[in-house]
């Protein structure tokens, strides 16, 4: 059942990602992106990372995607002009790039056995991904980094307001 | 027990490649931005897999940091797009070569 | 007064330079006369200090008259040390006395001459003070290098002052000519110093101090000494305007007349004479170099006198006369009569400065006119100038009783009888004396006698010069008469104070001379001291002969320029080629132009167009072009489009990952 779930969710994520880059309409791209995020969230759940999965839904699918769609609405982008993209898919450049991606894929696959030293054993599976495990890490070991991240977010908000204001 | 790590990682790599492809090929700045988000998602997936494999919370923490960066990036990036659109009336990134002196 | 105060002598003019040079413009606007008070005061103070030291020196016994004041170290490199130091001995004091004294008088004279000039008053006096500083450094220096500094300094000031009215192209060109000609000489001079340093250094004597060098001169081989002496002499021919480098001096008359008097008659041009006298030890070791000096001196004297006969520009005549008189001095040095040569330097400083200043008064009075053909009859209008110039003329031609007579006679007698003398040189010298009498009286007759040939306007304007100009004239006139009596030769019952005073300096050289006398291949006759004492009657006879020649010269001038004034024209018309040869100064300038300057110019042109433009510029430009090509080739990579950068970024990441995956 595990593998089937992985294939279904993974296939959905891949299909959504492809549709993001292939659809002509920007709004459609954004909506396919939401699908991609949701598929990823399910994959996180399959990996027993409930907290991350919830964050993925709330932050990505909820906040960031709404933000993007809102921006698209504001910009009122209606012009097409993306026809050359379809043509370029068939052009030599695309093929070269595709080969490059295949190489990367091969690299990634070659990488995996090296990176995975330990087995994902069942002993701690039940506990893994629980909030208190992450909280323990965040507020004990990674407290400084966590605070810095909060500073960065504040700076980003201030910067965004500063940039987008009307003079 | 093998938890299909290779499948997860392959999925992550393909997602990353699709994202990179979009970043390179699409001309619409917003779509390029979306593709970057796809790439970040792929990386997140890989981090979670590694984290589980090593029985460590560090990977999960990384994922949270990446999400924060993505959020910040969305805020700043979209603000820049709005600004560019206001100034030039387009966000086709082939129209901008400001990096060239 | 202590000898350690010698540094005051050069410091006063230097202070004058700094004050007038840095603040002169402001001082001039506030109070113009303050400028000359500073300048003249500085030189006057120097003169006073010199006088004090001079009398202190006189108070010492003859063999103690040497003091070396080491002021501060200048160059210190390993074993080689050169300091700034001043040497006080009879020779340097002798020079310093008349340099500061005559210099002071000419400074005073300049006040009257330059007061109404439109140029910058303070700039003029700054240059003049700078010259005094350099000249004092030159004569007081205790080592070759410091002396060379002064040597170059006076050359620079000469250049600056010749082109003082630089807005006129001719003046600028004259200054340039003087400068370049002097550079030629200075080059050889510097080579001489370096040769001396290197070869003495080979014997472990890394010093350029005069006393050290001369004490160890025996270590050098005779050939080397000859080479060094000839190199030095080439430098001296440029500075002192002798064949072959005299050509700049007549052109140098483009400068203000007081400058001609100070630099190009009285002081700077005698630097060469001073230097050879200073190096008498070296020269005495090389009979050949002595002979060269004597021959060049005699030939210069004759050549310059022959040119002076035909010149019409009053200052040009005096300039050639200067070259001629300097030739006498070198003749004297060359035959071993160092004291007589220097005595002539002194008297020449008096009467030639006077002549130039008198000429300056004439030019001043005539409103800038320099051509003698447009003068005449000035005797009544400018009496002071006339009488003082008359005295100077009698002095320069060696009329018995005047200063020039004694000094010139000393040289002639040594040429005739000295160990290194010869009859031929003596004959040339006497002939030159007659010619000097002729052209000087030609100048006097054309300028001061007969009717005035100037235009009406100029005639109305003619006036005697102001007091500041005439007083120095009178002082110098007195010196031109009585200055000679300090060197009356023993044959005339005098005691020749000059020679006695300078004997400590030349003693060593004289000894060497007597040793070398009788060496192979020389035209000279050894005369022992006792024999010389018995030849007084010969000396007096020769004096008489010279005086006769001089009188003949005066008489010829009188006949040609007072009585039968048509004769010169007919003479010139009957011998057109000879006359033109003399008028055009033997075509020496043209010869140099053809032989040296034109080839040099074409070489320079080749170096410019061929080497510089093609090779050097080509290298530089093609280097630049190469990098521009490289730049344009790489330019495509910097398109400014984000996506292209992203592609290269991805490629780089791929390469890095591949490296770590498969290679490491």
C-alpha cells in the first residue's frame, strides 16, 4: 500500500509541476502550483512528518499561493506572448537542457545510497515527526537560528512594504 | 525495512528538474517565481527523507527555515514585480537586462 | 668672526630667493622697492660676511690658510659619503670676494635698470639671488658634487635670466641654446666626476672632497688623469664659452643687460677658470691636457676677437670680447700661470661688468637701441657713462697703468717664458691684444664720438642713467683702475700680492709642473726660478712691445672710425667674402647646425616617428587592443538576462556535483 500511495501522490505532484510550467495562463499555473503543494503535503504525511505537512498546507497552499494569486490579480496580466515557449520546447536548447536534467536525475539517484546511512527503522517511527520532537530542537539547539529567521521575515515584510509603496 | 527512499529521492530530483526547466525557459516572471517554489518544495522533500533516514530533527528544522525563506522571497519578489510593472508595464523578464552595464 | 659662519654667505641669497620667490608678488603689490631692498640686502650681507672671513684669513700665516667647514651630510651610501661643506682657502675666498662684491654692485644697478620694466620685478630679483646662491655654492664647495650642484644651478639661472623676457620667441630660443649647449658640456663634466670617483674608489678612496682627491691624485694613472682633465675641460668650455662650445654666449645677450654683466661677463663664465685652477693638481699631472687648455684658450681669444671686429650690436661686441678675454684666462691656466689667470678673472670681472653696465646705460638711454650704427655722439649727453666706459675700455685692452694691463701682462709673460709656454701662443695672444684694442675703440668711437645717428625722437629721449646705475659704474671704474695694483709684477717693482696670496693653493700643482717640465714631446723650455729673476729686463721689453701693439690697434681704430670713416665700407666692399665670413662669425653656428644639430634632429625624428610611434606606441596600443578583443569576446556572456545567468549557474552546480560524485 505504501508504494502505491507514493506513486499516486508523486505522480500527482509531477503532473501538477509540469502543468505549472506548461500552461499559458498565469492564473492556471498558480492553481496547478496549489495542487503540487497539496501532493507534497500528502507525501510528507506518508513520511510520518505530520507537523511539516500541516505547515506545508498552511504556509504554501494557504499563505504564499494566495499571495501570488493576489499579485497576479493586481498586475492584471492578460497578454499572451508565451507562444515561443512551446516552440522552444522543441528547439535544440530544450533538448540539451532536458539531457542535462536527466544527468542530474542520474546524479541524484546515484547519490541516494550514499546519503542514507541508516535504515528508517520502525523503532522510532511512531514518535518521529511529532511536534515536541521538533520543538525540542527549535527551542533548545536551534534557538539562535530560529530567532534570526524571525528577524529575516520581519525585514522582508518591511522591505516589501517599502518597495511597493506609491511615492 | 526500506521505506522507498530511492523513490522519494527520484521524485525530488525530477520535481527539482522540472522547476529548474521552468526557471530557465519561462519568460513570465510570476511563473518563474512559481518554478522556484517547485524547486524549493523538491528540496524540502529531500530534506524530510534524509532527516528520517538519519533519525534527526535537523532536516525538519531546515525545512522550516526554507519555508520562511520562501515566504520572505514571495513578499520581496512580488513587491519587486509590482514595482517593475508599475514602471515599465510588463514583467516579461526578457525585457529586463539591468544587470548588464 | 669665526670661520664656521661661512654658511651665512650662501644662506642670505637663499633666504632672498625664498622671500621674493614665495611672497614676491604680494610684496611687489604692497611696496615695490621692498623687493630690491631684500635682494640687494641679502647679497650685501653675504659680501660683508665674506669680507670678514677674508680678513680673518689674511690674518693667518700662509700655510694655515685652509679651513674645511663640514655643515651636514648629504649623501651617505655605504663607504661613500658626500657632505655639504664649505672650504675656506685663498682661492675660494678670492672668488667669493668678487662674486659677492661685483654681484652686489650689479644688484644695485639692476634696481635702476629694471624698475620700469613691465616684467615681474620680484621674479627678476629671485632669479638673481638664486644665481648668487648657486655661484657661492660653486666657489665655496669643498667637494666635486656640491660644486657640480652650484655649477648646474648657475646654468639654470643663466637659462632663466636669458629668457627673462620669454614672451619674445628669440629670447626663449637664446635661453634654450645656452641651456642645451651647457648640457653638452655638463654631461662630459659629470662623466669626469664619475670616472674620478670610480677610479679613486678602486684604490679605496670613496670621497669627492677636493683635499682628499688631490692628496691621492698620484694613485691615478697619467692617461686616466689626462682623460679626466679633458672631460672636465669640455665642461668648462661650455660654461666659460670657449671653442667649441662658445656659441651660446653671444646669443645669451638676449637677457637683461645687468644679467649679461653679472652672469655672462663677471661671474658665471669664469666658473670654468675657477674649476681648472681648483684642479690645478690634476692638470699639472697631465701636460697634454695643459697644452689643450692653453691652445683652446689662445684660439678662442683670436677667433672671438676677429668676430668682434665686425659686429654692430654693442652687446655682441662685448660678448665676443668676453669670450676672447676668457680665452686669455685659459691660456694663462694652460701655461701654468694659475695665479695670473685668476688675477685676470678678477680684473676682468671689474672692467667687463663695467663695460656691460655702461652699455646697459647706453641702451637704457637710447630707449632699447643696441645697434652701434644708430648711436654716436653720446659723450656729451651721458658723461658719467662715457668716462667710466672709457676707463673700462682702457682696462680691457691692457693700457699701461690700468687693471687689465697687469693681469694680461702676467699671462703674456708666463706664456712667453713659462715652463709650458710657447712663442706661437704668445704671438697669438699679442695679436689678439692688438685686435682687442681695435674693436674696443671702434665701439667707443661709434658710440660716443661723432654726430648722433639716432632718429629725432630717440635723440630727445637720451638721458643720463639714474643714480642707482651710475654709482656702481663709478665704483667699478675705480676698481678697474686701482684693482690692478694688487698684482703688480715684481719686474715693475711690485710684489704681486695676488700670486703670493694664492700660492698655498697652487703650490702643489706648481711642484708637479716643475717635475713634468722637460717631459718628452712638449714644446716648452724649462726655466729655473733664478733665471726668471734675471729676465726682468726681457719682461719689460715685452711689455713695451705689447703696449705698442695696443697703441697701434687704437690708432687703427681712430683712423678708420674717426678720420676716414669711409674706409671700413670700402674695405668690406673690396673683401666681400672675408668680411661676410667675419660678420657671420666664421659660420660656426651654421657648421654646428649641419654637422651636429641636423643629424641629431633627423635621428630624433626617426626615433619619434619610427621607434616611438610605431614600436612603443604600437606595443602599448596593441596590448590595449588585445584586451579589448578579449573583452568583446567575453561580452556576450554578460547579457544581463537573468535566465542566462541561471543556466550558467546550473551548469556550474552540475559540474561541481559531478566532481564530488565521480572524481573524488
